[in-house]
C-alpha cells in the first residue's frame, strides 16, 4: 500500500555535510563588492583578508595572543601544514574515531614515520581522552564528521601539558564551544559550518605552538605552502592576511558575508543554539521512532552538526542498499539532498544540522524520512 506523501516540503533541501548549506540570507548578488581582478596584496584585498581574520577571532572568541591564518587547501591543508611543521619534536599520540581522524593517523605513521601511540574507537564511540599522555603531541578531530561523535568538552586535556594538541575542528568551529586554552593548533575550513566556499582553510596557533615553530625544525623538507617560518622566526604576515599564495577574493567576500550573517543571529551563541535546535529535532524524531537511532552511542557525544543515523529495523537485510535507496528517494523528491552516510562509515544517513540550516526545514524533512522508509520497506516486501 503506497504511503501518502507529506503535504509540505523543506524550503531548502540542502543537508550536505560539506560544502554545507549557504547562510539563509545568501545571494550571489551580495558578493558584488569582491575586488575581483585586483591583487590580493592591494590595500583593498589586504583589508578584506584582515577582516576575515578579525571577524573569525571576534565570533569564535579566540584569545588575542593566538595567531589566525588563512591557508591553502581547506581544512586538509591546515591540518597537514600543522602536522608537517610541528610534529617530530616529541613522540605523538594519534587519536581517531572515524574516517578523517584515521586519515591523519595514516599520514603521521606512514608518511612522516613518527613514533606514535595510536588510539582509536569504532564508529559511534569515542576514545577516552583522559587516557591520553599529554606530554606527547596529540592529534585528534573534535567532531567526527563521518560518525557524528564529538568531544563533549576539553576537560580531559590538562592546562599544563608539555606536548601540543593539534585539533581538526572543521565540523565543530562555529557550532560547538572550543576551549582555546586546551588547543594549541585548531583548524577548520570555510565550506563547513558557515557554508562558505571550499579551498580555503584556517589555522589557529597558540603561543606554545608558535614557540615550537620557532624552536624546532623538522628533519624533512617542507613545501612552500606549508612554511610558516623563515630563518627560525614566524612569518607574521601570514597572520594578518598576507597569505602564502593567492586566495580567491570571491571566496573571501563570501566568507565575510557568512560572518556578517553569523553576527546577525547572535554570534557563536546564536550559531550553537541553531545547530542544537536542528539536532534536537532529529533526536526527538529518533526517540519517537523505533526503526532509526543515532550512531553516537553516548548522548553526551552526539554531534549537533553531522548527525549520523542508523536503521535498526529487523526487516532490513541489506543495510547499505536500504540506506542508499532511502537517500535516493529523498533526493528524487527534492526534499533532502546528499544525506547518505559517508563512504567509509556504517550504512545509514547523515543529516547536516549546522547553523546555516533552518530548523523548519529539518522539521519539514522528517515526515519525508518516515515516508521514504515506509515506502522502501513496502517495496522490498512486494519484491520478496
Ligand atoms: C573532520 C574533517 N576533517 C577534514 C575534512 C576535509 O576537509 P576539506 O575538504 O575542507 O579539506 C573534513 C571534510 O568533511 C572533515 O569533516
């Protein structure tokens, strides 16, 4: 029996976990002030790049003595830059509970060949961060985008650690509280929570990270796009907007628009509230529904950005095929785009809940999820 389709649809069906939905006020025409065809080193370009750094500091509440740089190659570029520039001075601990964290483990162990203790947890779980030796350099991902499991807080990280903490916070920054005193290197990209454009990343350095950069030279060669020092001194220009290579001024303008929008919704608190409300709507749905559950086992670790879900209905034999079929139905109806689980993650769905997504759109999408599930179950029963 065909299930009736819900009467209303999300206004914006974009629930991708990256690039994420643009801010609701986005309009290409609003980027017309971008200094296109001008040098990024001209006064106008430099001012825009500095506004990116200043606005990021203001909204994220980054301490004045932390450096903030715009770097190439998005979040990946920022993480690689940090690992290649800083690691090797002392042993490392590599912590991973999903695909991106696992990628950083591979780089450190197989490419940099650094002596490292590896701590991992399966999808849905988190590593006990209190069991980590913080006299080593520790690399971890704050919000595991592919498992929907996040650090609940930074309490396990001691303030007086001897090692550095290097944190990939790309799906956490602008949605979750980051304890800057516990983080020596923090990275994120524009394309995630603020719905900016891809290709540009940001790196935030604590004074201790800068001290390491100025006192330690890695044994391996560093390509120009990773180099943050010259003659043993930090290249300060990078941290006022004199980027290592040429940025897209259109992407810069777009990020500035996103920062303005972030201010208009109440800054970081407003962004966190929006993400919390979005995620809560999905958690409530899971609570009231007996065929779907959050992949994150401990409610304290549930992500409020990349909400990952698994189907729990005993009638489903082929988990991956079923989840793909549901995602396909949602996409075909134009009610939820790009909500299939990440390719390396357990079968299921992943629904982005960062602040650029409207709660009303999540609420309008959920009845469709019910519809797609029931319709797929019925189709499989008919075929059997
Ligand atoms: C946790 C995490 N790290 C790194 C990346 C890679 O980001 P980018 O493609 O912006 O370099 C992603 C992208 O989804 C991510 O979620």
